C-alpha cells in the first residue's frame, strides 16, 4: 500500500527580533482555515501553489506571484487550498510596534500588495531570520530588514514614510561606525544604536552608513568580527572559542560567514599557518 502524503508541514518559532511575534512556515495540500482573527499583522508570501482567502467577507485568490499578502489585526479572515498541489507559505506576525492598528482599514482595502521592493525586503528578512533550530544570523541584519519592510508598508498603507528623525548623514555614519567598533563582540541592536545616536530613524541610520561606506552596518559589523576571528585563529585559538570571542553565536555561525569572507573554513585557515 502506497504511503500517503502528509496534508501539512508546519514550522513555527519566536525569533529574538523586537516587533516579530512569530515566524510561521507551512505547506498545505488540503486545508481550510475557519473564520478567525489575529491580534497581530500577518505578512505572508507564497513560495508555491495557490490560496483563496476571505478578508472582511470579501474573497481574494492569489497564486505565486509578486504579491505580498497583508492581513490586519482584528479583522475576520479565512483561507483554503485551491488545487490538489496546495500551497507553501511563509508568514511573519508583526506587532503594533511595526504597524499601528489604525492602518488596518487601508489593509482591508488592499490586502494584496503587488510591490517588488516590498517583496524583496520581506524575502531578505526571512533569509536573515534563518530556518528554525539553526544558529541565528546577525540580529542587526534582521532588524535592518524589518525596518525597511516597515518603511515600505507605511508607504503603501499611509501614502508616506513613518515619521523620522535625522541628522547630517556623513557625521551620523561616522558616529555609528565608532559605536560598532566599540561593540564588535557584544554587539548592539538597531534600536539601541538609533537611540544612542539621537533617536534617529533606523532606515535613515542604515542609509547614511551605506552612503558613507558602501555597505550596510550589519555587513560592516560581520566583517569586523571575521577579522577578529582570523587574528584569534592564527594566534592558536580553536574555532569554537574564537567564534564566541569574536562575537559569533557559535562555531557554525562563524563558519557560515567565514567561508563567505575568507573562502575557507576556520579550521583550515587555522591549520594553514602551522609548520
């Protein structure tokens, strides 16, 4: 007797990124959600198949495309598979610190957002968050992607960017670089950096840094940590100890970035300098 294919595969977790209440990945071949509400925003992208859903009693159908689906908190909705192939989705549940509930009406009017920049930012955020049970990627990176997702959602729902503070870009970038240099090992969150530099808006902070130095601040910090790990490895420290001493989560986290920056593994790099 042939094995039956499971009707659903689900993976969910809570990342340590302020504003994201839950990450939810699922594959459904035969499933129908009952009518329900969330107390968070649901930001969804499809990786395969088609889904049909109703939001505030109006039905919508969408297949894999450039659309981002945004379901507001407190509004009744459902969802169901359309074909035998079902669908695959990735969802971020965002709290009110990312989007206020007063923007829910605009989301009810246009839950399907055909916005390529927004889609690319959501995909970048998912990559930065990484899969469940894997070592977390650089938290600064995920926070940066979330800030740009938030900015794009505000533009689509409110017709403008969120209120921001700012200062001269070059001076701000220099101050952020000094702050990152002082916190290479222990790190700093994007919110902490923005507050310490005068409560500037996070996206303004990231753009200022990129304009000044040609790369985003999270990439700069990762590069500094890799450089520190290289020195420690050549001094004789083992890869696991060097990883934590340089500010990485663990050896696997270091290895993932080390290969990108150096072209070899930490262990091979360490052995290369020995007689």
